[in-house]
C-alpha cells in the first residue's frame, strides 16, 4: 500500500497546526499581559478546527501504516503541545519512509 499520499496530508496539517499553536500561545501571553484578545479570538477557533482535521488525518495514516495504539496516541496528542507537532512530523516521516522503502536486492534469507 502506498503510504505517501496519507503521509503528505499528515505532514501539511502537522505544520499548519504547529504554527497556529505557536501563534495561539503567543496570543495567549499577549492576552494576559497586554489585555488584547485579538489573536486568541482569531486563531483559537481556527486552531481548534484544524486540530480536528489533524486528528482525522493522523488517525488515517496510523491505520494505513498499522501503528501501535501507544504511538498513535502520542502522535495525536502532539498537536496540543507547542513545537511538538514538528518533532512528531519528523519522527512519523522517518518511520513511514523506512516502512515504505523496498527491501534491498539480495538481502532476503
């Protein structure tokens, strides 16, 4: 099964959710230090909706790649911690590419 289309969808949404979460975190700091809720009011709902999309796309990739439940849960939660979605995206990409790579010729026993 070709995992690359599902991986590409996951990678795009992981980056979008990661960037929005960082912006939302900065907006939250501004909200409580400068009493300005503009960033949180604009970015919060967008991040919330796109995080749901992230969950669906990550779960789809997990199903296709046959990940264990524990790893899947960690990847799903990565969209809730600033910067962690970027780390998860790299780990997932390496794992999926290694899984999808053909076996080198002459290594079969």
